[in-house]
C-alpha cells in the first residue's frame, strides 16, 4: 500500500518520464514546455501553460497555413508544447480553454505543414483545431493571444483517435 507521499511521487515520476518523451499516460495534465508522446491509439491529455503574447506568430511560423488560412495571434518564439505521434492517427483535436480570452492556435507538423485557428468550431473565442489523417512525427504547438501583450493561463486539451 502506498503512502500519500509515495502516491504523489509516483505521479511526479510519471509526468517527468512523459516530459522526457519516454511514455505517455492515458489521462494526465502536463505543463508548458513538455513533450507529449501519443503512443496509444486513443488519448485525452490536458496541457497547461501561460501565454505572454510577446511576438507575432506569423513572423515565427509564416503568414498562412497549408489551407491558406491566416496564422494570427501573439505568442512566443519557441513552441509552447511538442506532441510526438508514434503511429498514424486518424484524428487529433486540440481545444483551448481559458477564462474569456481570445486565443489563437498554430501547429507545425512534419514537412513544415502548418495548421492555424483563432476560434472554435462553435464560434467561441477559444481556438480549436481538428486535424485528420496525421502521420507519425513531431507536431510543434504555439498558443497565442489575439491581442499583443495579453497574458493569461490556458489549458489545451489534446484528444487523439486511432
């Protein structure tokens, strides 16, 4: 039987191992700067972080995504998160949650393929992307604020399907 301290240590180890890119839990919460490894066919993970809105994202990744949609928002020079897909995935949904902030979302996949969003499918201010037929590889994720200089905490929910 684990003590309360041992249980927390085990959770900390699981998240640390995930951050190192060795294993990925079925349901977890990971902090900004970690690498999420999607090894299982279906997963549901929350990634957390803080947007500073310092740099125009189009200057970092490009003006338009692979579907000619504008890449908008202000974020950081480096990706906020990296998602490693280990096997072909039919669908991955990335959905931002904030407290009434206007957000943007940029993903750069293998072969520099860009995906950009500034609103959810339901018309909300939180950005959302539904990506289909994804190959294995590294997907860099930038979280942005619609207004320059805006700072706020966010949760990015990542759901994958086989």
